[in-house]
């Protein structure tokens, strides 16, 4: 690292700022000796006197403590976790958590073609109201008590039937209910990982994967993605080099690209991971939106080395949080122990609501109508975006994402910045990747792209 490449400021300020960043990211923790003056001067490309002055300033402000004859040590107690400090230094406009906040806080009239969920008008409002009334008529104890440790059994039976339709065989007692797919992944990470482990993700991948894994203090490595799945040659190299604990991926309607896994790729992927003793966590959250099911890694594997997670947030309601984990039988009890230690259980009322919508047939009818509308929106959005000069990276078989290449090498962050100034939230490619390979791409949600106001704003942002 050379000071000349850092942000503006005096050399002393830059050296001190680097130490503060390492502490904020927990690369340096209280009580740990920081690099020697000589070593850090070499690292930063500055003089030893510059480092001495920076260390003295940090000691004066209480960040460091000097021990004569021993060096400088981090002072105080561990500071609150900062995911922003742990990740790459991104422009705020492409910081994934900032994008999420902007989309969630946006008013009903604000344009959100970068959002990761369906428009409110597409959701089954009346079915949800009827379901809530049915749940409210249930036995009082079910409305007030904790649920069973694994979660509401009737819903677990329905989920087992649902995933069996896609080739995944699981008994209801192999399914653990949680609050969301995000909580499911967090629980699986706590169950499998130790700080310092390595996890592979698709490149590009859902940006919240990156934030959540950083919070686990693990090393995250991206696997280059193709329209049919991961680049197997690159995957083999990364498995050999890093010996990761698991590979996190979507087999169906990958976020952000919309791609689905090809059968031949699925078989070879499983063999590669097994040969390197690497588990797979398969995110199934968009699977119900496929016209025809793609191969499921959990189905080919029989849940031996694959854990599958999912939820109903994208298809039913983000307000009714209900997710699930399907895994091998001998891992269920220790995972449930961890679940109870962290949350004492999941919400019974929400689980009962989802079960009611499934058994009454509302969910199946809603999915059929949603897939029909998405198919039309996909055609319309592709035409609208194409008219602005954007090109699709792949042709999704369903779902609501298009991964589009911007024209003439445009930078996605700059386009997003200009669009936001016009009241439109976009999702630039940089937010979905650990590399710079996707700066010229952008994720679009076709369900949000059919508003006629979008094209002129996008054209202006691309100009």
C-alpha cells in the first residue's frame, strides 16, 4: 500500500486513518500489538518519523497505548461492528446496505427498478387478510405461546411436499422454520463457520450475502459465473487453493443475473465440491417463480452435503417473515439448539398464516398469476431497456431480474448517481461483486420497469 494512492490528507493523517480503519474492521482488536514503526513505514511507503508521529497522535487520542520497550497496542474495548469498515471502500451510491435503505425508505411514488422485491400492487392483499382472519380464530394458546422447536409442523409438511416437487426429498423433521432466508443463512453460518474460514460465492451474487458473511469474520471469494452456472475450471482452482468450508449459490433464478443451473454443470459442481470436502448452501428463495424447475443441487445430493434455505418473503409478503432450512437428519438437533439459543423460536402466527394460504390454494393461484405477469413484464422491460442501448447478459427462464450491460462502457455507479438525483433507485453491478468486472452492468427488476416514467430518466442518466 502506498500513501500516494490513498485519499487526500497529510501523510501522518493517512497513516493514522489506516490504523483506525483496521481497528474498526476488527483486523486489530484491543490488546493486540500493532505493526512496528519500521514495518508499517515499509507497508505505507512513508518515513519512520511519519509513522512515529501518527502513532503518537493515536496514543494521545486514546486509540493506542504505548508500552516502553515493547511497542504500541490497541487500547480500550472492542468497538461496535462496522460492516462498512469490513468491506471494500465503496462510493455510498453503490454500497449495498445503502441501496437497500434507499429502496425500503422510498415512497410509493418513487421509481425502484433496482429493488429486489415485487411491487406492492402485485401481492395477494385479500388472501392475506382472509388468512389473518382464519389465524385469529385459532386456539388462544397458539396465538400466545412459543412454537415447537422445529417450527409449526403442518407448514413443515407442506414445505416438504413443495420441495419434493423440485426433486428434493426431505422428511418434515428435516425442515427447520426460521424468520426469513436471511436468518436461515445467518444460522447456517453460525452452525458451520469459524472466523477465518473461507466461503465461496457466485461472482456476481446477491449483495447481502457479502455483508452477512463479512459479519461472520470469514474470507469471501468470488467464483466467476456463466449463464449456465459457475465457471467449473475457475471453481476447481479456487477449491484447491482456498479449501472453503462451503459454496453459497442459487441454482434457480440467480440473484442478480436471473440465470439457472444447467444439469451437466450441477453434476460436475457436486463432484468438485465433494472431492475438496466443501459443503454447498443452496438459496431457493426465487425457486417458486420458475416456469419449469431447474436442477436442484439438494435433490441430486439428497441433502448429504447440501443445505437448502428458502422463504416466502419474495412471493407472499416481506412483512410476514417466514423462512426455512432443509438439511441432513443428524444435523437437525444441533442446529435447532443453536436456533433456540439465538431466538427461542420462530413466529407461530406467521407460520400459521403461510400454511393457511398454501392449504387454501391461494398461494398456488397467486404464483400462477405472478408468473404470468412476470413473463409479460420480462418481454416489455427487455424491449424498453434495449431501446436505451442496454444488452442482457443472459435470457432468464423466469423470475424478475435482468442483468444488463450498459452501453459504451458506461460506469454503473455514475449512472445510478444521476438516476437517484431524478428520484429513481437503481442497482449498479459493483454492489454485487467483490471484483471490478461488473462495473458496466446493472440489475433491473422487470416488475418495476414497466412504468413509462423510467425510460426518459434512464436515457438522461446514460447520456
